[in-house]
């Protein structure tokens, strides 16, 4: 009976399987079996239609083929249901046409058995993440990373309780794209099966109790929250109780964490990959030896301040460690300490060691050559000295060696030529003392791709033999070296990037450059090139041409725009180039930086600036350019830096410039521009930090609209014809009130300079030094009225209102400008006393109050006492006190309504003095006759006294 029941069950299963197979395989064309479900194929075709450009990416999606064979589609091999939809960028790496659609179409809801959905990298035009995705409860893998989506992540995604992978990572390269935002992360706590969570480039700043949510994910293995705008308030670093013991990969890089490393790391014993780079961590109180399983750790780009012993203790038991990144911190100590004890198991597997940009010093030990598996070594930009140990020649696996920017001395070891796997070699730098000849053995590094080499102390010349077998060389960077090769030399390499700075190349463009057909970046700075620009640039596909600080002569070729149509960076500054700017330059539509400053160019500006949609920096200063600024300048709407100063430009500022709303710096000083200052500068250019219009012919009032520029930091309107009163809001510039941020991208992204008159001198400020500079210069105009009351402009270092017609008193709170270094109020009509608060300016090194009507005593103070130049107070006849020779008498210093009281007090003082002198005289008489009388009438006293005097006098003569 049992056997019969078992047979019936088997027969029923067979019939069901045959029936299902007949259903799934009912469609046949050309002997090909189709198992695709019709309803799901229609849904996929509808989803295909939601894209604007389905071809050629989805060319395989057509009705004549089984949808299970379409690219990016996976089906269940038994049921035929679509279980996988993968249109992510990783599946279409070789496609030239990325998919674009208006939104994620709801047709995918028909795919009831879909468990894997990857739409990463698709351009969805910043549409929101649809809430209907939360109803696809069968999903185990959801990847929307890099897709152009926006808005708040719907909490409905918390319904996807089967999810193992959730990847919402944003687009890392698109700074102007608003990030996806998570307002509350509690919905994630319902995803108990989640193993991989990626929220990188998603704005998590509104979230709270982040650690609490993560503790509710017991299966979590990979956690990525890089560039998520997190800080210590979002993730409680002080909490040591966490359930993240299964997490193997943790990435919290590029956030705003600070202080000590998070204590919850203490319980993460399974951790293998840890990335806390690009934060502001400063120390660690943890015993990180608990993290024994670490394979890779990145603590770079922080402010960690520990001795080298801390590093030694940390890595001592890391037997699996392969990569250690500690660059750009403040680690310090004798570097040899780290390598002298290689008994730890960490030395067996270490492949990457990056200690660059710290404060290590001392000699490199020979033991460094014991890291047999080391492939990447970066010790650049420290204070390491001594010679390069020959044991480095034993690192046979080494592919990158960067010792640049140290104080190494002695010869370059010839044994480095034994490192046949070496891909990148960087030696030398500004402080390098490397000497001797460059070994010819470097020419045997047949796998070398990148070579940085240079030192003022190196004795020798690079010749053809140094490059004999460098056939794979792609990047060559040389500093302060001689380069001598034959006229007909044919290099064995095809470079992509050539940079030479302060090198001796015999005053000519090297002929062998014509053979570099793959060259895209050519950088020849201060190489004494003294010929015209060659026409053979036409045969190169350059994107960067930097020829600054040479002696290049003649005009710019008329056809340069057709010669180099793909150029993005053109630097011809500080040369002897003449003639006008050629019209063909208008064809360089990809230009990002154009610098032709400090030449002898003449003629008019181009009138095609609308062609330059990507132009970021325009520098044409210090030439002989004349004419008007064309209206087309407003077409370069990406412009952030505009330097047209020190030319002969005339006319008005074009109103179209207001379209360049990203402008951060405008320098049009030292021209012949005229008209009234436009109000739209403050109303439209809200990113503006530097406005320099000095030495022009602008007239009229200073618009109060300037005060609407919240970021204005340098305002220089000196030497114009401006009139009327200074706007009272001039002291409200927030960037002068607040301390300027030290990491301002504006100053660090592009190295530049700005000329400013400060301390009576014309000084050149680099962009890096300008990080802490705020200057207000309205001198040499026709301004009237009183000086507005200044707020606490704590970043203001220079204030110049001299040579105007200002009246009234110096503001009492002038001393509140605590960073002030230079104050010039000379040649006005100011009166009254000098405020005592001036003595509070402890950084003041230049002061000029001359040629006014000031009166009273000059204040004293520790810093003011150092300013002893009498010309500071010249032509103020009512001033007195140090350092002037004129003293402040009690009567003159006290003249005023209490003068009579002071006279009465003086009379009382005289009476007291008479009584005092009377007591002194009577006391003297009594004392004198009291003694002398006793000596006259008492003989024994008299003899004793004179014997005492005689004895003292005799003793004095003996000592003499």
C-alpha cells in the first residue's frame, strides 16, 4: 500500500513537470525553444521604451528573440521567470551611449519574481527614487548607485525584508548634482538579512541614532558611508557597545568626523578593511591591536598626531596586513624605529606602505629592504635625510618608489636598476641633497612608466643611455637637471605627460618632442626657451600646454586654435610674446584655463567668449591690451577667476558679466575703465570673494548693494573718482567678520597671486596666503562724511581710507579688528582724540594717521610703543605724547569743564607743600642741634665720635 502511494506521487510529479514544460516551451521558431514568459517580455519592452536612447545599449532587446537571452536579463532555468535585470554601468563598460530616462518606469512591477535589480549609472534626470520599489519584496539585490536620482529616499524600501545588498551610492564626480538624502534611517533596521549597505555620497546628515540602527543589522558585513556629510553627532564615537562584530569592510572616509577614533572599533574583531581617511581625526585612545584581521587600513588625510612608536605597536600583530595608508597626517619620530624591528608577522605580507606628508625624520635603515612583498612605497614629503640604502635594490616586487620631497643626500644607488618590476620612481625635490651622477642603470628599468627626478645638487646630465630600455615610460617629470640628447634622437617611449621645470634644455624646444604622438600634457616652465612657438604642435593632440616663465618671443601663431583644438589648459604667461590675441583662439571651445599674462600683447580682447562654456580661469593681466570689454564675456558663464588688470582697457563694465554668477575673483585694476560702479555686482555675484577695481576712473557713490555680497573678502576700489559717503553697511561683510576657513577650495584649487597695497607697499599675495587675508581699500578717492562704525571684523588685516575728505572722529571700536596689521587714515579731515582701543591691536605693524586734525594724548600700548616713526602723526598739531617730542602738560591735557577744580586742587597742593617743608626744616634743626649739642657739651661722646670717623676714613683709603 505504501509502495502504491509512493508510485502515485512520483507519477503525479512527472505529469506536472511535463505539463509545465509544455507550457514554457510552447513557442518554437527555427528549432529554438523560448522559455520567456510573454507578460514579462512585454513589461521589459515597455521598460525599454522609457529610455530616450535605448540603442545601441539595448539592441538585443527585440520581439524576435527570447527575452532570457537579452543582454542584462537572467531567467530561472526551470520556470522561465525573469529573476535578474542588470543594466548597471559595470555590465556595459564598453558602451559609448549611457542610458537616459525620465524616471524609473513602473513596468518592472510586472516582474514578480525579480530578485536582482541593478540600474546603477543610468541618467534618470534627477527624478526621485520611486516608492513602488518597496513593494518588490522578492528583491535580494538592489543597486541604484551612480544613477542620477534625487530627493529623499522613500521609507518604503524598509519593506524589502529579503534584501542582502542595498546600494544607493551617489555620483562621486558630479559636484553640482544635489545628493540623495536620507532623513531618517530607522527603516533600514527592518532589513535584518542585509549584508552589504552602501550609502556613500548620500546625504545622511539629518539622521540620528545611526549606530543604533546599524546594531540592528546582525548580518551586516560591508558598510560604506563615504562622503555622506556625517559628523560626530550622527555617529556616536564615544559608544563602545556595538554589535558590529561581523562587519569586515567599513568605509567612513570623506566626512567631518573629528577628535578621537571611534570607540566602537574596539568590538569589530572581524574587520578586514577600514577606511577613515579624509576626516579630521587627531588621536586614538584605543588599543587597535584588537583588530588582528585587518588586511587594509587607510587613515590618511587626517590630523593624527602620534609618535612612530604608536604605529609600531599598532601593526605589531597584523599578520594579514597588506596595505597601510597613513599619508597627510602629523605622525612624527625617527623613521628607522619603524623598520629596525621586523620580527613582527606584518612584514611577511605588506604590499603597500604610504607614510607620505608627515613629520618623520632620520635615516632610512637597511632593514627596509626586508619587506620582500612590498609593491608600493611612498615616503615623500617628510624630513628623511641621509643616503638611500642599497638594500632597496632587494625589493624585487616593488612597482612604486616615491622618496620625493625629503632631504636625502649622497648618490642615487646604481642597484635601483635591479628593480625590474618598478613602474614608478620619484627621487629629489626642492630640499633634496642628492648628489653625484645619475646612474645609467636606471635606463634598464624596462617596466618603468612614471619617473620623477630632480635635485639642484645632482651632478651630471641626463643622456640617451638613461632612457635606453624605458619603452613603457608614460610620465616624465624632471626638476633642475641638464638634458642632453642628440638632435636626431628617437626615444624608445611614447610619453603622455612631460614636465620639465628649471631644466637646461639648451634654449630650444626639443626636436624629439615631434615624435611624441601620444603626448597630451606638455609642461616646460623656466627652461630658458628663447624661440617662437613652433608649428609642429599641430601634430599633437595636446590638452595641456604650459610654457610659463620662459623667453618665448614673437606672436602667438594665427592658427593656434586649429593647431590645438582640444586644448584645455594654455599657460604662456611671463614670456616676451607680442602681437594681438589670434581670432583662431575662439575655436578652443574646451579651454578651462587661459593664462597669457605678463607678456607684451596688444590689440583688443576677443569677442567670442560665449564659445568658452568650460572656461574657469582667464588671466590676461599685465599686457598692453586696449579697447572695451566685450558683452560676450557674459557668455563664459562658468568663469570663476577673471584677471584683466594692468592693461589699457576703456569703457564700462559690461552688464552681461552678471551672468557669470560663479565668479569668485574679479581683478580689473590698473586700467582706464569709467562709469558708475554697477549695483548688480553685489546682487548677482554672490560667490564673489575678491573685487579689485583700483586705479581706474570710476565715479559716483559706492553702491550699498555691495554689502549683499556675503563672501566678499577683499574690496579694493582705491585710486578712482568715487564720491559721497561710505555705506554704513560696509562693516557687515560676513567673510571679514568670521574667521576664514583654512580649507577653502577657492584658494587651493588653483595657485595664483594678487597684488595688494598693504603697509604702504605693493605686495603680492599667493592664493594660499590669501586664505587668511581680508582687505578693505577705498583710498585716493573723494569720499566724504564719517567713517562707519566697524563691527568686529576679526579677519580684516588691512584698512586704508587715506586721501579722501572724511570727517568726524575715528570710530571708538577700531581696536575690535583684532587681526589688523595695517591701518591708514591719513590725509583726511578727522578730528578728536585717537581711541584708546587702538592699543589693543597687537598685530599692528603699519599705522598712518598723518595730515588730519587729531588732538590729545597718543594712546600707549605694547604694540603702539614699537611704532616710533614720527611721520605716523605728522601734521596733527594738537597731538602730544610719545613718540612725539611735544609733552602733554597737566594743564593742557586737562583743559575742559573741570579746569577750575584743577586750579583749586593746585592751590591746596601748594599749601600742603609749605607745611611739609616747614616740618622738614624744623625736624632738621632739632636733629642737627640735638647731635651737635651733645658732642659740644659731652667730651667722652665727642672723642668717641671723632675716633669712629677717623677709623672709617682710614679704612676707606686702605681699600682704595
